[in-house]
């Protein structure tokens, strides 16, 4: 993988883990997420308008790109939300994130003729193995059996659907930024998502609750809004030169960062399987740098 694209995804993985840490620390309610999307739209409005006017971009000519991008992201949120109501965060989140690796290499080959070499395949398998190990508290047959029994549930089916939409919007993003600059494209569909989320939280929650959430967590909300855009813009720029499968595989490094942050700052347990899982994931991410 090209060094520049690799470096961008490394930075993105850390900032993605950081904003998820902030989100978790603040409680991570739907109102919080909705407010962060609205803030996200406001934070980057001025540079968006400036670039559109300066470059004389006819936004309506490209409406299909960001409408489809927004729809895929909204479906991703919907599947994730339904999965979280039926299953544990610790199981749903990694599957929804890494399950995309089960779909991306095949979809990328069929749709954009993107091929993964042997080193890349080994790297992806190491990353998937590491993420599976992170879910375990021990290596006993009972623990492994318990994990696999959890995989046969509606929550996991919904998490896999979320993973499929992640693979879908990743490929759509890679296609779209061959026509539009990453920032213009991302902001346009983020604005659609933000407006949709604003309507959702206004319909579902009393205004007093929304104001209370902002009063309690405004600094965290602003951080999540900023770093969400910052993190994914780095991914989009890396997609311009990097293979989609490798970019998404390397993004899973954010889970390793998240595990370490949870261990060091939130006092979460770090059993041996989780330590081995993080090490295996890191090895896979290193191999991505050698894949072509």
C-alpha cells in the first residue's frame, strides 16, 4: 500500500478511536449523535461554501453522488441502531466494522476490478482473527462456544447488514471522489445525513431533553463532530490512491486503539486473548503496508 495513503489511514484510525472514546464516555445517546451531526455540518459550512463558489461547482449536477452516499450511511445507522437494541455493544460494534472485510474484496473485484494480492489476503485474515480474539475472555472451549452461539442472533444479522452497507458506501465513495473533491462530496452527503438526524431527534425527543444533552456535553459533542469529519476525510483522500479493501482493513486499527484507550483510561479489563488479539491485529495492519 502506498506510504502516503497508509499514513493517512493510520492517523484516521487513531482519531476515529478517540471520538468513539469521547462518545462512549459521554453516554453516546441518539440525541448526542444527532447533535454531533448538526455541529459537524455547521463547523465545515464556511469552507464548503467558499470552495463551491471559488471553483464554480454546480452542486445539482452531482446530486446522485451525495444522495446515494447519504442513503447508504443512513441505512448503516439504521441497521446499527437496530443491532444495538438487540445485542451487546462489545459484540455488535466489531462485527459491524470488520464484517465489511468479508464483502469488500469480492465487491471491489466485481465492480471496480480491484485485486488483492496474497500478502493482502494474509493481512486481512490476521486482522479478522485478531478482532475475533479481542471478543474472548479466555481460550477455553466453553468461551469460544459461547462467542459463536452469540453470532446466531438477530443482532448479528443486523450488524452484518450494517457491515454490508459499509462496504457499499466505501466503494461508492471511491467512485464518487473520482468526480468530486473528497471534501465537497463528504460535506454534501453529511449535510443530508445531519438534516435527517435533526428531524429524527426533534420528532422522537422533547426539546428540553435535547437542550439538556447539549448543556451537559457540548464540548464532547463538538469534538465528535469535528473528528468524525476529520477522520473520514483522511480515509477519502487515502481512497484516491489506495485499494478500498486495504484502506478498510487498516481502519480496523482504530479498534486496537479503542481497546487500549478503554484499558488505560476507563479501567476496562485486558485479558490475555484481548492482548493477543490486539497484537495479531497490529501484525495484520503492518502487513497491509507490504501488500500491493
